[in-house]
């Protein structure tokens, strides 16, 4: 049975899902795939599942049995589970539930009440089934000049019989069926797993739009990054399309913060009643900030001192606390002369790994000059990089470098560090300014975006030039400085 009765339409459309940085990985669905976002969201909602061998198989054809299971498992989960418990095969269970709930009918244009469930499902038949799950109340499609209709939009409209036209019209109004690239509906074409999942995902979004604010019981699994439970499961009454993490009772999660980069679903859905949220240990800076707010609540701290707290020293980018640390003044962000800068510099020796010609790594040291106030932090950073199991090799290392009285970069202030500058190039407006390549995974000296070097610097409040001011996700265009780390984000 459905979880909710369908109320009258609400007038607001808001996106249900966002793509997280840590969505599920499938060997044949890379992040650059055109359907990556929708398919990972559909998988997170349980609309579609990956294959046993770890593939998503986005281009494989969907059969009638597979699509009936997708629909009934999504909208009639209890009925489908009961059918399986009765001993029905997975696809026969889908057909049984579809017939029981009039999703499938004996007088359908394509008779499937007793048909071959292994045969491919056509686009027109998929639309017919989706329409029977669509509540009334779609907003319709509009453009300048008036309302859009499916009849006027699809050149092959007349090739469909009236049951298909009715279903297509409603799904078109709800922006669920958009048509092929050539503008046609192409009803006789088979459905691929990608198309079937995306159509179902759009249907769920429309259902949830119309159920906006409806109450539903949900169970929250709160786990660590290792997958271990951090507290007993929490069952709460939530509202459809409301912010999912807002329902977590964090009383027992002192010392932890939500891993938002692993969130595939950020809003409660009417077709999902169980969610897993991953929490990570607080960083020292985050723990200090929480303690400040606790002290403020107890009347032991002043809100005016918030931006002067030590936790800001390990936050990314510029802030008042960093200015005070480096220059002794909240409004100062640069030294006025080379002589003044030199007076605040310290040379230090840090442990590094060197790469030998045969590919082996040997322990060594390197020397660089940095702002005295950052010397201890820099020593910790390179010690952590040295101790990391990856043993990232360092060939070149540079810090303070006076580059002229008018230079605005942080090398003048001893708050910038360059690493392996030949293998981590700098690009400005798509033109290489320094270095010759950036090939993480291929060149051992190139710094991976998701590797320990970037992570460790960030934990100490240093921004990476590879993404700190990037204007393009393409590593060969826009502005990137892959060798560069800076304490104030420049």
C-alpha cells in the first residue's frame, strides 16, 4: 500500500535531492557520466539497485519484470515484501503487486497480466505505468506565449493510441517525460536502465512535491565513518521535503559532526523510510568552537570575542584571528617592506620522502623559510605528510620569497608554500604560467585533490591552489595553482 493519501497540489517546486561528493561508486558509472547525478540519487532512494558485480549497467535494457519490481518496490514496498514471503519469484512478485493495486490491468494495450516478464518494456508502456502512480495536481508546462502541451510538443503524437496519449500528456505536464533529443517521444523504443530510473526519479520528485510537509515515520541509522553505530537507531515523525539531518537527535553524538559530503539525500522523501547518516569526529577547531558556544550559553564568554577565538586559526581563508597571529593587528594583512618581512621569518628543516630512480623511496629532510608564527604548524604538517602511509615524495619545496614591493601573493608574507612545482603546474585563464603538468595517479610528484597532502594542509587551515580559487573544474582551464598552499587563501 502507499504510505500516504495524495493531498491537493502545493504551488511550490523545490528540488528534493543534491549530489554529494561521496555518492555510491559503480565501476561503469563514473562521475563524468551524463546520468551520474540522477542515477546515484535514484540508487540512494532505492529506486534502482546496482548489479552483483558492482556495475550499475546504465545502458542495459529494462524488462517488464524489472520495471514492475522497481515501481512496486518503490510505491508498494510492504505488498512486495509480502509477495516474496509467499514464495513468489522476484519478477512474479512485482506483477502480482502491480495487478493487486491496478498498476497493471488485464485489458492493457500491451497485455502483461500473463505475458513474458523477460521481454523489454517499451517507452509508451513505461509511461502508461508511471501515469497510474501520478497523483492529480501537476502544475503544467508553460513558456512565453502560453501553455505547452504534449500534443503540440511531440511530432509523433498521432502515432500513439488514446491510452498512451492520455498518460503522456499528464507526465509531460508534470515534467516527467521530456522527449528525445530530436523532440520525439519515440514510444516504440525500449527503455534502458538509465531512462527507467530517471523517469521514476522524476515521478518521485513530483509525488513529494505534492506531499510537501506530510508527516511520515522515518528511521535514522547513525554510524561512524567505519560504519559502526554511534547510537541506537532513531525513529521520528518527519515531514516530506524537510531537511533530513534536522531530525537527528545529537544528544549522544557529542564530539561528532555530520559528514555532509556523504549525503546523497538531504530531504525526507515519501518513498524512503530508512536513512543512514555518517558522522565523523570533530576536528580540534570544531571542538573548540562548540565549547565556545557552550561557554556563551553559560554566560562565560562574550559574543564580541567570537572572531578572536583560536579555532579560527585553522579555518580556511583570511580572518581576524589569523591577522592578529601574523601581524599583531586585525587590519594588517601584508608587510610593508622586505626588511620587515625578513624580521618575521624562520628557516626550518622538515622530514620528507625522496623518490629514487628505481622507484623506491628514502627518508630525507628539506629546508624552507616561513613566517615565524607558523613554524610549529608547518613542522606538524610535514611530519604528518611524512608519517602518512602514502609516503608522498617531495622533490621541490619553497616558502617565503619576496617578489617585489607590490606583490600581493602570500610568498611575500611567508604564508605560502610551493611543492614539486614542475609536476604541479600553475594555470591562469587556461594558460600555463609555471610547471609543465599535473597528472595525479600517473606522476608520483603530482598532488591528488583527494590525497593526504591537501587534506593535512586543510586541517591546519591552509588552502590549496588547485581548488581555492578555481574557476573551472577542468584541470587544464580556468585558474589553478596545483603546487601552491596558502594560509590566507591567496
